[in-house]
């Protein structure tokens, strides 16, 4: 099983953590997932735009809300596009997009900005 998406460049990660300092012990701030359970090894295309529009801290997760090419949800539609900034140790990062979707009314808006990313396709657990 694979997962694919867009990895934040070191500069993008630094910019995010500068504007949204990690508040949980397990700092992530690594990528935006396109497909969590991919069966193919194709790398996703460079998105036209990954745009940050808000953040949410909820139940042990600190999440950055983003759009990819203007879309809010991943292809499976059960998760919002996002960057997990930080989380409590032991919590699965895979829940961030679901929490964001369930708590959409609690997203704190921010001045929108773009993220520089690089596409990836990895085996789960790597």
C-alpha cells in the first residue's frame, strides 16, 4: 500500500512553523496527502496551487487547512486537504483530514498564502 501527495520544501516548512509554531510534542509539518491508500506508483502532478486558508487545534491535533487546485477534499471525499503541523504522541496523523472536515466551522481563517511543494509517492510506513 502506498500514499502520495506533495512534500513541503524546507523553505515552506520553515515559513509554516514561523507563522504557526508547533503546540504539540510530535512536530510533523511535512506534506499534503493526495491519496492515503494508493494502489499505483504514479507520482501526483505538480498542483497548480496549494493555498493555506486557516488552522485548527483540536483534541491533540494542530492542523493547517489548505486547498489543492481550489479543491477542499481529497479524491475519496472523506478527508480535507491539510498539513498536520503537530500532534500529541501516539495519535495517528491520518485522522487530521477527518477532524478538519468534521470541525470545519472551527477553522480559524488566516491571510491566505501559497506553499511550495514537491510531489511524492511512498510506501506506507516510510
